[in-house]
C-alpha cells in the first residue's frame, strides 16, 4: 500500500464538494421541473412566464452537470497525483 500525498486527499475533498454541489443543483432542478406543470403565471404581468420559469430550472440543471464534470475532473487529478511515485529520501 502506498502513501497518498496530502494534496491528493485535499483534491478528493474538493472533488467531493463539487460532486455534491452539482448533485444538489440537479436534484433541485428536477424538483423544479415537476413544479412547472402546476405553475400559473401572475396575471399582472410582473412575474415569470411559464417558459422563463422552466428555463431557470434548465439553466440550473446545466450548472449542476457542469459542477459534476468539474468534480470528476478533480477526482482524476487526485488519482493522477496519487499514482505518481514518491521520490525516495536519501539521508
């Protein structure tokens, strides 16, 4: 078993945070898409139209997927750093 450098563990934590944040955005967007069916725009014209209401959840879903992709990229970077051989100390 090899020792994982501290930066590898930090990157794992950062990747996990990106992954969880992205998952939260996607989950909220999914719930929001369910709300679109029953959305009634205000009659005074001050609120969002139904299309704008749905569009905000579409953008939220795209942002969540982007955060998940970044999180996976950070995990790959952590794996790449952890697999590099640690130089032997001579002394």
